[in-house]
C-alpha cells in the first residue's frame, strides 16, 4: 500500500526556474495538503484542498500555486523559484479532519 | 483556529513515562485534539486523537480535562527510538496548522 507518494524526492533549481511537485494518494481521501518545513523548524501550511475541485490558501501561499487535478492528485508549482523556498515539502492527505497521512517529503534546494 | 503552546524540549531516560502537555485555551466546541510524531527526515506520523476525557491506543494515551483547555500526551516506558518531535494540533476545520512542537530526547 503506497499511501502518499511525492515526486521528485530531491531537486536543485536555479533562482527563477520553475518546477512542479507532484503528490498522489491511493487511500481515496477527500482532503489534501502541502506543507513546507525549513531546517529545525515546524511545518507551515502552504495550500490545502478540502475536497476535489477546491483549493484554499494556508499560512504561506505566496510564490506557490496548486492544482487539485483529481481526487488522487494535488500538485504544487513554483513559478519563479527563490532561495527562500529552499525547504522540505510534504504532501499529506486526510479523510477526516485532523488525521493526516504524510508522504516522505521532497527536498528542494534553490541556488 | 485554536493556538497551541507546548514546551520546546524535554529530556527523559529509557524506561520512564513521558508526559507532554499542550495548552489550547481558545479551543472551540467542535475542535479535536490530535498528536503527531516526527522523526528527522520523515513526515509526521499520527499518534492519537481525542475530544474529551481519556483515549488510549497501543502506543500512547491522551488525557483531556473537562475544560479541554489543555491535553497531555503520555508515552509509557520510552525507548531511544521515541526521540522525536511531537506536535499537538487542535482544530475542526480543514486548515490544519502545526505549532512548533516539543523536541523529546530520550537518553540511555
């Protein structure tokens, strides 16, 4: 059972480049989330999708866009990467509020 | 959104019981209390969730007093592998905000 799968696991970008982080879940969950975690810090919510067809801003949405492609997939796009976006990005899904299942993370470095 | 306050760090020794308290003075009627564990380089993992009184599962217990303004995660007989960051979340919406967490260090 794969759970929540994120790709890529590692990525190095130059300032100004764009990229998309992909997330897919196979648990038939309605809600999906993107968090970022800087070294030694807690998780900060970027965007979330309570259900298919809806997306909402979290704590730190600036510089990011999301797409809830279908019930399984929720992608995060950086249009013009900045060094401040160097972080570990976690995707999560949930069927009920509060009980999140996380992926393994995507480690992004922006030079 | 209820704001949570947890100790930044705690130390313990193997075999001891560890209690981590989370304060959430502004908890709403519909809010649930959920605890997560995070190891380095991994995503957080759900530990336990409760609404009131006491909840117990195979890894932890969660104690919630009647006023629900705080909660305590209890880890019985910790081992070195319990060294991790523990997060308390309090919410009933989909906008799930993590606090700073408590860094637990278990010593031999």
